[in-house]
């Protein structure tokens, strides 16, 4: 983080922070997540397909969590077949 002599963040650092936040909001909103409930997705606690609300969310867990493979019971690369289809 860039700081001036008074220890406050510089204008360019504040702008960069705003741009990052805008990018995060854009990604979350395009994935169908309500803007009022945006938070970093975490791998804890473990989730089951009945607790997952979209195929995109299921794929995120599959790709990013150590337990994500459990969401793909038939090992066809498609998690939560009730949300994402059968992988064909």
C-alpha cells in the first residue's frame, strides 16, 4: 500500500482498491450472487449438493476445496448432477 508522508493512503492506492472491489462485485453479480450477500466463498464448513444453490457454486467448490470431489459422485467431472446435469 502506498502512503504519503502523513501515513495516509495515496490517491492511486485508493483508486486501485476501488477498482478491485468493483471487479469483485462484477464477478459475483454475474454469477447470480445477491450483491447484499457477497462474501468470500470458503471451503469450511463442507457443503452438500442440497445446500448449494447453483451449478457455478458447485463447480467452485469442486475446483477449490479439498472435499469438492465428493460433490461429483460418479466422477464424470460434473458436480451436483441435480444442478449441473449429468456431465454429457
